[in-house]
C-alpha cells in the first residue's frame, strides 16, 4: 500500500496562487500534515484525501472526470463534492475539506464532518458474503437505509479480500490483517447482522422468507441473491485426494499454504487467472511448479496470442514449466499422470479449471435461471423485489443487449452497490464497464471493456518492455483495452466506454 510522500507538497492551508491550479489536473498538497488533493473542475474547487481508500493508490496520478477522481491502480472512483465512493473496489469515502478563493489565492480550510444518515424503513436480506453482498450491505447504509440488514453467508469467515487469495496472501507476503474487508466490530457499529457459516437452503417467495440450514427463517421486504460461483471439480481418478485443492475461499488458501510448507513440487491444473496467479504465488514460496492445460497458450481465448505468449514468457522466466495440450488422467500419491502417459511429481495439486454459478436457491424457488440468475438492467430477477448481483447474475450488456455473466471482483462490487440502490427503489440502470486486474510477479495487467469475440488486435508499445496498450476490435470498433504500466490510459479507456452507455 502506498501513500503520497512528496516533501515538496505545499501547505494548502496557507494558500496557493489560483494560477497554479490547472483545470482538471489534481494538485497534491498538505493540510495539518495530511495529504490532500486540490482539484478545479468546471470552475469549481474541491479538496479531498489524496490516497485511494482501497490500496492507498496515488490519486494525484489519477484522472478527473465528471465530478469524480479516478484511481489509477484499480479504477475506484470518488465524488469530489462529497468524497463518497462512486465506483468499487474502494469501500470507504475520502475525507473532504472546505475550499475558498480569496484575492487570487486558493485556501483549503477545515475538514468537513461526514453527512448524517437518512432514514428509510424495511427489512432487507442479502444472501452471499462476497464482493456483491458486502458492497450491497455497505451501500444500503450509505444510501440512508436505517432498518435491519442481514447478510447471510455460507463462508466460514466474514467478508474478506478474495482477489488476494491467489496473489500475495497465497505467496505469504500479505499478512492476515490485510484479508478482512472491515474490522471485527464494524458490522455491529453499522447495525449489519452478518451470519457466517449459515447457508441459505430455501427461498419461500410467497411468504417472503429465506430459510437457513440451521432452521431459522428470515423475513424480507427486498432480497439480494449474491450467491457467487463455485469451482468446477476435476473428474479424474484420485481427484478426491487430500493433496488436491481448489481455490475459492479463505479456508482454501490457508489449506494450500499449509500443504506448501515443506513441499517441493506443485502441479496446477488449468491456465486460468486462478491457475496462473497460484503458480506465481507457489513459485514465490520456492516450489517447483508445472501448469497443465489443454490449451496451446495460456488464456489465449481471452487475450489473444500476443498477450498469451507474453504471459507464458513471464512465467517461464520465473521458473514455471508448462504442459500445453495436456490433461491430467489420474492423480496418485505425489504424482500426476497426464493423458500422454507422462508422470509429474506433485506434493500438492491446485485445480483452476473454471467455476459454475450457484443458482440452486433461485432455481428451486422458480426464479428464471439460465447459466446464472437472469436479471434486467436494474438487476431485478423475474420475481419483483428480488435482485441478483455478482458472479451469479446474467445481465443484458448495455451496448449489445446480449446477456453475459462476468466473474470479476470489481464488477461484482459495482453490481452489488447498484442492486442495493434499486432495492431502495431508485430504479437505476446498469451501466458498468467491466474492469479487472491480474498480477503476475511484478507485472499487472488492467483490462477494461468486454470482448467476447474480436477480429483484430492492435498492440501499441512493447509487451516485453512492460509498456503496452492492447486493443480488441470487432468490425473496427474497440471493445476492450488491456494496458501494462499505462494506468492513465486504462482509466481514459474506461471513461470512453462509459460514454457509449
């Protein structure tokens, strides 16, 4: 995590010449020792905290657009006038200061207090404690809902930073205290009841009740289904051995870390995001890692051959071996036998061959399901008052109208926030540009847009020099952009896609 550390930053409480403040360009300063960002946009002046509340990203290097400051790292956004989060993955708002202009100088004055909550009545229930469910619960409070909120989770832990499970946390470089999204007493202070290890087993639409596995029933006025997805199991002899792991939950990551202690050889089945990130994390632990995949290149269907070959080179340079065009045929004691007969040494096996949406609760209740829970542009299901968000939601693309389901953390957070607003009757339309990032050693790929199919790939820059922009086009229209070390361009691409909505 990083914070602004510019010792030359001016003391904004003493004032700066108005001419030093360029329209739309953030200026980093300090007030009482705190880093503060001063912004002029459309002749209005704003002063907000200078560090993104997600991972401390430097907002001074971000982009100002339509009354918002956009973080260059993971594309969180904040309203300049209030500091409120307008785009995930940030959870907490920015602090705001009063600003005034006097005789050609701009002064940042006292920090403003947080706004008082509004009051709205009604019992609300959220099923699922992942990105979408957590974002929805927080948004309900931020939007002023003062009634009871119950978040029901089948997970053993309160909401945590799931993207880190296959990255720094698995590698052993992220401490335990990084993983919870909020402190232990946070939900109590906000009046949010979180029920962990409490799977929802039945949904009674007529009675507006959610039944839990322990026999309890929760009434609801509005309901959000954020049940997520579950890993596809490997179906070969030996796949049930205790040395074989999926990676979806905090408990999964902890089990893999335990198995990695003293182990020498790991086999990763599947060159997915989870697979490749797990491979990098296990290499950081000093293990010999082999990735087995039926594909000819890693993630070629998503990224195309140029980026796929780049990813392969990155992993091979860090000591990962690949077996392309191969599948596991059987898993034995400390071995994985491939379909071609080759035996690989394997003290542990991590399976990352994809996930399936968890739709059983909705399906059994008669809610429309088809490779996910079907929702409209307000994320409402076929049953009024019941919404779905995150990995489980299959929604209409705002541009093409085609239905899609996207399995990424930030998309789930943003959908959860939108669903919460619509649970309160705000009738907001889905207009979320998909965004995700993927970390491979010291290389981060940032992807904005959605290109299920393309007929042209344009590369600007040099992938191996870690300075590139890759565009995916269909019939001459850009559908998605991947960047490496071009964070502002990634933000600008996202804003350009939003204008199409």
